[in-house]
């Protein structure tokens, strides 16, 4: 009985080994490269069940086809066109698009590929930064810098089976001592501009005030002239009316004027007059007696 079971077990083990060594599954997140004695025979990109020759005639190596990230833990130093040092923190998104070229270039080692990409990105960053000023890098041309780095690295990796998805600058900062110098210069510049604006404002204020005072004097002069003109016309009309009225009765006119003179003379009890009683000033008083 044992003699019959042993060959069956051997056949089962051999069959299991044959199946496991010839069948393999390609995940949708992976590439599969089939090797025969170290030589690439075929590249499988579609997911599913596949067949190969048993080991060691053929073996399979899998490569990740998802997007991967290179994120340096520490910021790197670069020099601008103004010879100023900047601390730059960046990251790169990349993926394998040609497993054959990737294996030939890096023997399938992702760590070697990341080291190579880090060097290419650093070189591209240095090239872009040396052409621009701090202001351009921080605000005006930041997007252009990232696109330029992406294009240069993509051109350099076109023959090694890698696609550059994106390159981003997370942080671009001046060194501490340079930042202090820049802030002091910016503060001095802002103070200079503020002083210029204050001076300009004071000059404009004096100009507006002088113009307003001139317009006020002109308006007052014109108003005074108009008032005097109207007053003169009123006095002329009043005199004309007086003359007309007094011309009708000369004696009454003299009496009225004498009363006005008495009223003006004796208005205050402190007033004192030294005059002869026979004076014409008291002419109408004498008659009243």
C-alpha cells in the first residue's frame, strides 16, 4: 500500500511545483518582466494570469507602475543670480513607464533610480536658480521655474524608462542672516517711500490750503464790493426819497433834521455841550416855548 502511495505523492509534489513555477499573476499595479538566464524575454503590462517556463529556465520580476514620490527630508542650498543663498525644499512625482529600459538602467533597483532622479533634480534646480533673482524665484516666476525643472528632468530621463509626473517647490527661504538684511533693506525702502508720500502730501496740503484761502479772499472781496455797491444804491435811493419828501415842505425838513440832531446829541447823559442859548441849534426849542 505504501509503495503505491509514494509515487502518487511524488507526482502530486512534482505537479504542484510545475504549476507554481509556470503560472503567475500580474497585478494591475505592477509590470511583470520575464527573464531567461538573466536576459529579458518579454514584458507583461496587462493584469491577469500568465504562463512561463519553470524555474530556473525562466523567472519573473515585478515593477511598481504606480506614481512614486521623492521627498528630501532636508532643504538644500542653492545660489541665485544675485549670489544669495536660498534654502529649497522640493519633491518629485515619478513612475516607471518602460520596465525594459528601467531594468537596463538600474538593474530594477528603485533606490538607484531615486538617487539618479535626486541628482538630476538638484542639477536642474541649480541651473534654474542661477538664472533668476530672489524676487523672481519667490513670487514672479515660481511656476515657470517648476515647469522648467520638470521639462529638463523629463528630457534627461526619457531614455531610462521613467516619466516625471510633477516637480514642486514646497519652500523657498532665505538664510537667517540674509533674511535679516533683506528685511532691514525692505523696511528702509518702505520708510523712504512713506517719507516721500508724507512730503508730497504736506506740499499738496499747503497748495490746497493756499488755493482755498485765495478763493476765500476773492469771494469776500467780491461780496464786500457787491455789498458796498448795494449799500450805495440804497443810500442814493434813500437820499432821493428824503430830498423829494423834504422839497415839498422845507420848514418841516429843517424841523426833522433838528430833531435828529437833538436825538444824536442828547443820547447819552454824560454828553456835555458848551454853546450859546441863542444859537440856531436851539431854534426850534425856542419856538416850542
